[in-house]
C-alpha cells in the first residue's frame, strides 16, 4: 500500500475543500433557513460532490478523452462560475429563495428548492470544481491497483463527511459570533473566493495560451542584430 500517496491525497483534498474557510459562503446561502432544512441541503450538496469526485477519480481521464476536453478548460469554466459566487458574496447578493414560495411546503421540499438554487456554486464548482477534479484525476492516474482506488475513494468520503459535520453544526458558530462580524468575514472571504477564481482562470489561460501569458507574441519575430 502506498501510504505516502494516500496521505498526500488527503492533505491535498483538505487544502482544496477547506472545510473551515467555506463556512461563510455556506452561511451566506443558507442562514435564512431552519437547522433541519440546512442539514438536508448539506447532505444533498455533499452527496453530489462525492458522486462527481468518485466518478472522476475512477474514470476522469477517460471521460475527458471521450469528450475531447482538456483540464485547462475545466479551470477556466469553473473559475468563471466561482468568480460569480465570490462577487455575489462581496455584494451581499448571494442567492436566496423567496419565503413566499416556501409557505406550506415540507422540509424536504424546501431543502430541495434551496439545493437547486445553490448547487451552483456550492457543489459545483466550490466542492467539485477545477481544483478538486484536477486533483482526483491526477492522483487517479498514479493509481496502479483497485486497492489504491478504493483507499482514495475512502479519502474523498472522509473529507466530505468532515465537511458535512461542519455544515450541520455551522449554526453553533453563527450563534457564538455576532452577525456583523460574520457578514464582514463573508465579504472578505468573497474577495478570497474571487481571487481563487481568477487564479484558476489564469492557470487555465496560461496552459491554453502559454506565449500570451509570457508576454511573447507569435506574430512579431525578434529582429536580428545588424
């Protein structure tokens, strides 16, 4: 068993998912709902992310080849979606449902409506996005046995279960911290999310247009010294 690879994969997943850093974004999108509803939404989001990441772990390389899609494209597209989420956090206009649409609905119906609203950007691309998908594909390409794939699948599930616990008990953090502080922190984290999104897009553009990113031009040729 390649314990070093498993440990590196766990560290990489924790760093990319960032269970603590994602709390402000989660609170911004769900804090207007009851605890039971938020827990159901959290479960739906986590389940979606787990399914996507496990699929890309086992078959991501073949899926990209089948659709003729390169990883840089994922970085650019996911970065755009993540940038929109970051800007909505900074402006305080993150997606929320109209309460009038939820009157008389069951907890499951309310949770399903909220899930549909925030699946993008929470599940995609924040949890299952360019960074995490690229990571699972790269580590999946290093795997040489079913045991490797099985252990790394367990790592994905463990990481997401940890995140599920954070989401489920985020109300405790919100009670302990004043709303103004949480709002300010959310706005600041929105800037960080926007910066991460720009980084994804720049990395993708840098791989697609390497000469442009380096400041070189394919049209202009260097002049020979006379």
